[in-house]
C-alpha cells in the first residue's frame, strides 16, 4: 500500500520532475508575443519594399509626361521634303527639351533611311517589333547610355515613305535622378512615421497581452492560496472562457484524486480494523500461554497462537496483493502476451496439496494450443490463486473444484473459469462479495473478505470482465456451487516465447 500523500504536493513534485526532464517550459505570454510580433516584423520590410515600388511608379508618371511633351515638341521640328529628313530647332536643344542640372537629357532623330539627322548617335535604337510603330503615339522603355540608366520616350512621324524606308524616329532620353529623389521623398514620408508607430505598436501589444492574461494570473494566485487538503473544484466562472476546458479537466482530476484519497483512507481504516482483531487475539493467546503451567494446555495455546498468526499473515499478504494490484500500472499499459492455460495449470499444481488436505477433488481443463492474453504474469497468478483459495476454502470436504481455460476465436476472448460445488452465493449477495472485507454471514469460513476484491481489481487492470453465477444440479440442489468466470481479450500477436 502506498503511503497517503498530500495531493497538491504530489502534483507539484510531479510537475517539477516533468519540467526538469523536458526543460524549462516557455511562458504563454512569450509564446503569444512571439507569434504577434514575428509577423509584424516580417511584414514591415515587405511593406517597405512594396512602398518603394509604388513610390517609383508614382514618380514615373509626371516625368514620363514631360518626356512625352518633349518628344512631341521635337517631332514638330522634323520635316521630310524631297526624301530628305531635316531638323530645324528654333531654340537650343537644352532649352527646347527643358534640361536641368540634375539629369542629363539626350535626343536622337533618325531619317527615313536610318541616318542620324540630329542628336546623340549612341542612344539605344528602338526595339524591333512585329507590328510597325503607330505614328504620333509616344511609347516608353528603359535603357542604358554610357553605363547610366535612362528613361526613353520615342515615336515616329506620319509621313509618306518609299520602299525600304522607315518613318523618321524621334527619341528623347533622360537619366533617373529626379525620379529617384521624388521616390525617396515619398518613401521618407511613408516609412519615417512607421519607425515611430512600430515601437508604439509593440508597447500596445505588450500592454494588451498583460491585461488579457491577468485573469490567468489571478486564477494561479487563487490555486496557490489553497490549503493542502482543499480539493474542491474551481469555479469555471472565475476563469476566462478560453481556459474553461482546462479548468474542467483540472476539476475532473481533483475529483478523481479526491476519490482515490477517500478510497485509500477507507482502505487503511478497514485494514487497521481487520488487523486489530487477529493482533488482539495473538496478544491474548500469548498472555494465556505465559500463564499456563500444564504442558497440554500450553501446547493447545501455542497451537491457537500459530493458527492465528497464519490467519494474520494471510490477511497481510492479501492486503499487499490488493495494494500491488491497484498500483501496478494503469489499465491497458505495460502488458505482454501470456499463455493463460499454462499459467493456470501451474497455479493449480501449486494448490494440489491444499486440496488434498481438505479432501477436495481439484481438476484442470484446458486446450493444448496456447491461449494468449495481454497481461502481467505476477498479477494473473495472484488472480488465479485467489480464485482457487476462495473455491477450496468455501467448498466442503469431499467436494470438487475445477479450473477451466478456453478460447473463443469468434469473439477474440479467452475465458478463465473456476467452478466448485460448494453452498453457492445468494443472488442478493453476488454484487457484494467483490467489495473489500465483505464476508457472507454463516459461511463458517475464516476468510478475510479480500479474495474476490483482489480478483476484480486485477481484472480491471487487464480490461477483463468478471462474472459470478451458480449452477445447481438435480443431484445436489442444496449445493449449487459457484462459477467465477474472467473473460480476457485475446492477444493480437503470437510471440515466439510465452510469458508464464
């Protein structure tokens, strides 16, 4: 039997062990803050890049319009006469094209035969397209002049041309200095406020999280302020809606813990009460033996002392067996394939001397093929031993006890059955005999009332079902006997070696 521990202390110790094994857990505040700030910090540079592209696009519009005006104005100074293309500028090219000191402006006029009529010869030629350029329509492209990026506007004149000739081409190019300055000014106007807004946003997020998680802090303080024995449920209304499932699970854990503690206290109280009687008897018989002078009476007292010590030893062993069955493992875990028929046969062999002493016919029925169940061999032996102990103890002299093991392949179950032809159990008491320390009045047995309680606990650990029936016969209606059956799930896999 495990000692009774303070529940919240046990939970705290287990939590500390888990935290040490898994490392220091991250705080919920830090986790949420990370997931809120990380996207913000990721989107911010993307926003800057998108802002720059938009600013560059906006900056292009007015300067492209100026380039378009310059191309149109220059095209108005080009004339084609007598198959000759001429450029006549009334003003200097710099003034005509509105050049300034920030950017360089280039222009080029090509005649019908591709000859240079005026301007810069190294201006990139217009791209060759499948369809001819529409006269009077100004188009734009980017290019390089002397290693410097420029924006180029170009168009062709609407004039009569001969075969193998092309409409005169007019191009005006400008470097990108003013465009970059305007784009930078736009970016500064947009980005600089963000440098102020971002820290404010971080502070607001921090403040909002602190306020939002404050109910969790208050809930933690209320739990920590509880006494060691306070296992009352937490009021779900005191917790935020998001953690209501966690509170419900914690309340369920507290209820289970409280039930386990009550069971332990009841078990300890019952065990102490049950031990008090044999111990008091041992003390009385020892005191009587000390006062006896007659050797025969002394021998009789010592015999009673030995008998009482055997009963006390059996009670202690059964208490230990019950505690071991309760605390061995959780249902359905740490189980291995066990050959049930071989295990039951071995236990029956161990109980043959006890059956012979009471002149009881002890038999075993089982298949030759292995009947495999998932179980713990030690606990399964304890289960069969207690079933046999009960059957032999409550069966009269010259009676019979039979242990049977069978497999039902269609239902994937294995049956362990112990049958006797004793006085049987009244139907009204069949549900009570599995309770701890319950004994049927008038049975004449010196049992402790723990045997079937141990059987039920071990069966629960193995996901097995226990049934108790009586089967009276025509020949012995006053001795209906008792049939205790335990039905296990069959093991799914067949190992090369069996646990027995």
